[in-house]
C-alpha cells in the first residue's frame, strides 16, 4: 500500500495529486509474487486483479502523480471501447466504477441507429480520475506501489524470472512480470526523415 511503502513530503495546502516522493523506504520485503510495470489503465487493472487473488503485488510507474493518467482525450468508452469497458467491469475491473465517480459528461452515442451500435461515452476529469484510482490502489492490502523506471528483467539458468532491475540500481525479486508500458516501450518518433528513439512526450 502507498502509505506503508513510501514516505511523502507535501504541504498541507497542496492537493494530494501534487504530492512529491522524496524518499523511498523499503519497509516491506522486496520480494513479490507479481510485478506490474506501468500504471496506465491496463496496469492498474492488472495490479488490482493480481492483488485480489491474494498475490503480493508491486506496481511500478514512472511518475506517482500520473497514475491512470489520460494524456490525450480524457474519455472512457465510445464506439470503439465501450464494449471493452463493460467487459472489464463484468470481470470485476475498476475502470467503470472510477469513471462513474469522476465523469463530467455522459452521452449515449448512435441512438439514431440500431441498438447494436449504441455506445456509452463519458468525459472524465483527468486529475480526479487519477486521484480516485490512487485511492483505490491504496486500499488494496496486497498491493504496493513504487516510482521508478524498469530497465532489466532477470532470469535464472532455466529461463525463469528472478526479478527486475530499475534505472538507479534497484532490484525486486518476483515470480512473474506483467508489462503494461503502452507507448513507453521502444517508442520511435519520426519528423520528416529524422528518426528519434523516444517514448511519448507527456
């Protein structure tokens, strides 16, 4: 859980979404059953699902202030994704519940057509959405969170996962790793004929 795993330093007048990590305290063991890399939509869902099975789970993200962040259009659902949101919700996921708590506007699309193409879309407050997701993650007893950049996955001689390594030399033992890095893994930006190896700017 966040409050037991790291230490914060923030002003009483500062909103919790702006709290800054200043020291990592390894109060818990650094062994985990599952480590999830990336705290976007899929990473949060994977970490929560893992923790609910009783597995000791660690969620690692680049920025604690950007958990479940929606950098582009802060919408959930729509013609291409509403069925996916409903399926995740039916499987016990959290994306629909967080959306219900933080939406600014909801609309049922394509109502002039048949029911097969109806789609519910919600526009959310992206900062509130991120904050509510952090609160939910914090409430999961088997789930810890860590700020860091995972750069290595270690294997033993039998090709079984031993753990992961971070950019600043941290090491966490685990039995399995779930990669949910989205556009932050092996990203490439093209500007004309110029190629830049880089992930998303946000």
